[in-house]
């Protein structure tokens, strides 16, 4: 199948590579061209803009940073909708807003195409190992057509409803992750202050009721002073802001999520550490020692 992929960063690049390795023809675009070099070396074709990707593809995936980036790559003069072929499918895997997902889906029929929103969970490891969880919004027939491709990059794929439903599911995921990230951070801060052996604490908690994916994935990185992003702190802050905005629209108060947002605002906006991974939250306590 002729696949297009726009946004080949930490996660998008790994996802695109799995699609290429599965035997699909791949056309790629990334704002920083060098981030597509590995894919091009393996046989992918570089395109100069999203329009050119769409012109050469039957299914166009996108995975960029922020909702405004999604809007640009879809609606600009050199965007996806400017070049998409009738009968194609567009799939946005960016964690974005349900409102924008609905806007893309509503615009698609005018171009004789269909759209899915399909954000993912699993971080860099999930992308590298093709074990992502994929949360999808859009019509059932389009989902069924794309499912074989989803299965090439993920281990759990679920359609939650019409356009925007995938983004709502991802917000629920990020609300849960917010709790595990603050929990593992404060656990480390407390255990260290109490004079406990931190590797022993991790081994013990991992064997009991406190075990969770965030702790198992990120605490070993913290021990190694590794703050490279499996998921950028700045992108997680973006997600928490979207989640709280959507909660506000539903007249929900989520105080724990709001507290996590405020901590990540300190990390990203005040400490200027948005390009670190989410595990860098511990730096708010440990500073240069982290």
C-alpha cells in the first residue's frame, strides 16, 4: 500500500519505519528533513511538503507536536487537503483536540476522503517495539480499512466512536499518566529524604500494588540521570492543558490533574526544560543532583 507519513520525530519515525518494514511504499515529510534520513536510506521517498505526500499516498498518517501544527499540515495551501486524492484516508496520530479532529473529519468529504483521529500511548518504547495502544475516532468502515496498518505498529487498537472520540480516550489516558508521573516523582523524593536505598524501593514497589508502567519505565532512567525524551515534557503539558480544557467544557473539576499541570508548567515554562522527558519532573526537587 502507498503510505504517507508526516512527522518523523521520536515516535513518528519509529512508527513509519515499521510501516516501511511491513512492505508498504512510504513517502515522508518532516519539517526538519534530517529526521527522515534513516527512512529514506531504507527506501522511503522524501516529499517537500504535506501536499506532495498526499499526492503520492492512499493513506496519510500525521504525527506532529501541537494542534496548531496539525491545523497547518492539513489546511495550509501546501497541506494535506490541497493534494489528497479522492478515496484516500487521512489519519492523525497526534495527541490533539477533539474539536480539531471533528473539524478535519467534517472537511474530509469535500475532498472525497475519510478521516480518523488515532492518538497513541506507549511512548518511545512502544513505538520502537510496535506495541503501541491506539485510540481511534471515526466511522467504522474507515477504521476497518486502516486496522491492518494499525496492527503493524500497535498491540491494542480500539475504536471509541465517531470523530474526536479517539482524542477523548487519549485525554483519559493522559489524566491517568499525570497521576503516575507525580506519584513516582514524589515517591522518589520521599524515599530519598528518608534515607532508603532507591533501587531497593523500586524493586519492592514493582512487585506490589504500587506497580505501574510509568514507574517501571522512567525510574530506571532517572537512576541513570537519563532525561532524554521518551515523551517530551512540553508535549505532556500541552496534553494536560487540553484535558483540563475539555473537562471544563463538561463542567468537571479535576484537581489532581490540575496540580500535575501546575508542576509541569514549573518544569517547562519556569525551568525551560520542556525538551527533557516527562521524568525530568523530579528536577523540581533534586535540581542539579538529578
